[in-house]
């Protein structure tokens, strides 16, 4: 049991796992921001353009509610496709933002690789034994 806990600690403290956890947390918060942008800014404007429609209220009623006075006996059965439209807009905006982020990171990576390739690279110094043999050879040539 102790060994398993030690292995788990080693796994959990690796950089990749921590980076992934941070990414998931930030991604969740980013998703909420995008949902707010879509729900509070974009969809009302789109609804206004198409005649003042609130997309989240759009539904296809399959069976009306059964009422007795003000009391609901059986609730209505409906397909809420408006919410689907809203979530689809959320997804498209998040996917586009991630696409732009990945594209930017790839551009930076390519730029760094190009700079690295363009920089003149000096060959590494030969090992000490090769240097010694080269010196001996040069001394023998000079004699």
C-alpha cells in the first residue's frame, strides 16, 4: 500500500499532470466565460436580427400540459431545440478560440525552430583524448 501511495505521489507531482490539471481548471472557467458571451451578448443580438426570438425558449411541444385550474396535473412534453442551438454556438466559439490558440503556439514554435536552424552552429569540441592525439600528430609533423 505504501509503495502504491509513493507511486501515486510521483505520478501526481510530475510536471505534465500538474500542467494538465491547470489547463482543465482554466478551460472550465473559459467555458463559463464563453457561455456567458454567447448567452448574454451574441444570442440576444441574433434573436433581434431574426425577429426578437429568444433561442433558449424555442421548443417543439409534443404534448401540452394538462391543467386543472392553476394546478399542473401533467407537465408538457417538449423538445427544447433552442437550448441545443445555444450550446452549439458555445461549442463553435470555444472550438474557434482553441484553434486560434493552437495556431498561435504553432507559429511561435516554428519561429523558434527557424531561428535555431538559422543560427550558425559550432561543432562541439572533440573529446580530450582526440585533442591529445591531434596535438601529438601536429608535434610529429613539425619535427
